[in-house]
C-alpha cells in the first residue's frame, strides 16, 4: 500500500517530463508556464514607420526606397555609396516640379494678375523658407536620416535642410506616382499659402495707383479724416478718393500706415489684382 501511494503522488511530476527548471516546478504546483514575450523585428518596425510617413505625405509609394532616398542626407551614406543615393538629385527634380505646379495654380487662381505679379507670388511660394514650413507641418524634421554628428549640430543640420528635403519628397512622389500625384501633394500643401502669402507682395498704394491709371483715372488722393490719441501714440484715420468711387478709409499709427490700409480696403472692395488675396 505504501508503494502504491508513492507512485500515485509522483505521477503528475513525471507527466511533465518535457518541462524543466522553473516551468516544471510551476506545472507541479498547478501553474501554467509563463509565455515568452514576442519582440517585433526591426524590419516590422521600419515598415510601420514608413507607413506612418507615407500617411503624412499623402502618397503610398510603390517603391519605398524612393522615399528613403528623399529623406537621406549625404552624411548618412555608407562608404562606397554615391552622393546620388542621397536626397540631392531628387531635390533638383522636385524644385522644378514644384515651380511648374505652383505656376499653374497661380495662373488659374489669379486671372487678372500680370506676369510681374505672378512672378513675385511664385518666388514667395517656392522659396526655401516656404518649403521648410511645409516640411515642418508634415512632421518631416525627425524623419531625416543623418550621419553621426554631434547632437547640437544634428539639430541645426536638420533644420537647415528641411526645405531641400521637402523638394526631394516632391521629386520622389513625381517619379513614383507621376505628375498627377506630385500635383496633388503640392496643391494640398500650397493652396492655402497661395491665397494668404506671409509677406505683402506689393505696396497697396502702388497697386491702387497703377490700377487707377489703367482705368484712365487720376492719381488717388489721400486725406486725413481724423487724428485721435495722445501725442506720443496717435491714431490716424485716412480716406482715399478716386472719381466715381466711394471713398475707402483706413486707420493706422502713422499717416502712411493708414493710407496703406485705406488703399487695401479699396483694392479688396473693387477686386483689384495685386492685393494679397488676389
């Protein structure tokens, strides 16, 4: 009887002969062995990162390597690779694609603008600072691949090449998806900027004067309507007059500032080309 009891008591442990160490001990105590945590491969993580980047850009690349090239600085290239494997050639292409798409956008958005105004608007929209703003809005700053440089230099370099990276992305989208895909990218990111330029394109008084001359009208006349406020901080209200048109008024901290506002009011009211909003 003692021998039979011993055999019965040891049977559960012998049934776990395939387990060893801590797992066998836990099994004997009625506990399931702990499952090993699965770690995602770096390849899978890289695929997720690419998908997130493509989502921000708004284009799914048939050739993901094209996108990687667009965000790779020459300093990140391994020994033996050519400079052409960095973003530089794509930047060259993207610069010209951007110019073409924006020119087309301006041509159709401002039918009354002459060549000079269109050129000034184009220059403002395709300048490096504008491209860098687009890159920031897309969150591309942290996606740039750089070589091993100091952390502070790394941050400065990323910011300095943001505009180039943006143009390279445009070039990559163009090569991967054609003109339509590149045009869609530019329109999504430049249309609002096109209608609201960051800097005045032209002096509104000059615009109004040129428009008046084109209509056979005399030079606009500006007159002070009211001056208020203390001597050290005055406010001027100025009106601008043109024959056959209702006066337009503007307020500013100086006569010249008030005159510009008045001219802008008349420009907007009369739909004159050359103002900030076209």
